[in-house]
């Protein structure tokens, strides 16, 4: 994949790192121009999280404890819906229009190509995360937030959610299928991952399922960063979340190789 054979007496083409970075940037820029403002992204990725944020914050009134307890959940929710919605559009459209096959001719590896395709969704998720933060800043003082933990958690949650969206997108062929399939993961996570109430309050039979979902660990870090409400040590959350990122990305690459590359 990272060689282009020119045939005859010409030597193999060996792209340098500058060529790779140019290819990665152009793929990302093209996705930003083409897909970021598609209707599914606007409805599920921007309006839906914004509506949920407004609903929770308005319901909580101006009480500082309520806003601070709700902020980690709505941040995680904004990331989850933003990233998975974007991947459902970009990857599925590329496969259906066969433009993904043309991208395989780029002088980069499949791993680099998929990282380029997912980097836009990760950035979109990180930006989405700060919409509720800015809304919360209008209501209460955020100086108590541990910003280092918060920022790392936002990036890791965006990566895990993006790779989950990638895993779903490569399994279907239509955008509506990807969005529908995503909801089977997204909506249970709203209630199972400790976004708005602790996992310890779930029925015992559901707790193992909760700990099998990546958002549980991201939400735990965010609760710890915002209001010191984490139930697991930070190092456990970070380690498990990083493992989910690597595992989901590896499974997605495997599926792309098996389903899309003949």
C-alpha cells in the first residue's frame, strides 16, 4: 500500500514523510469541506447535543452543584453523538460512491489512511465537548476543574467514540443504516455509563455491561476532573480507555481489509 510500482525500468516510488503529511492533510481538509455540514451531522452531531445540554442546564436552574454534576455527562454525550454521526456520514458515503477505493491509491498505508479519515471526527468531537463547557461557564465558576485530566479525557473519549463509529460504519453500506446501528450503542450508553448517575446505582446484573463500554471510563475521568466524583483510579480509567481505542481501531482495520479490499 505504501509503494506505487511504475513498471518497466523505473524504480519503486518511496514516499517521504512530507508526502505522507501532505496526503493526510488533504484527506482531512476534503472531509471538512465535504461532510462536516451534511444534515445528519448537523442534526445528530450539533443540534442534538446542544439541545440536551440546554435541557439539562435549564432544568438545573442556576444551582452550581447541579451544573457541575451534570457537566461531565453532557460533555461525554456531545462527544459521543458528534463523532459517531460524523463517521456514519464520511465513511459510508465514501464507500458507496467508491471514492474510498481511489483513496487507496494514495502513497500512504491503510493505517495512515484510516487515521486521516478519523482525525476529522476526533477534532469535531473535541470541539463539540466545549459547547457545554462554554454554556456552563455562563452559569457557574469553573476554576475548580482539573483541566489537564479534563482535556486528556476529552481527547481519549473522542478517539474511543470515533473508533466505535468507524467500527459501525464499516459494517454497513447506507448512512441511515449506520445512524440506526449507532443508536443501538449510543442510547444504552446514556444510561449505562455513569453519565448522570453513578454506575453503583445500576442493578447488579447491568454493572458488568457498563464496565464493558468505553464511555464509562471516560465519564469517570470527567466526573473526577470536574467534581472529584470518580469511582476508579485515574490510571485505571486512562489505561482501559486507551486499550479500547487501540482495540476498536485494530478491529476496524481488520474489517476494512476483509470487507472493502478485494
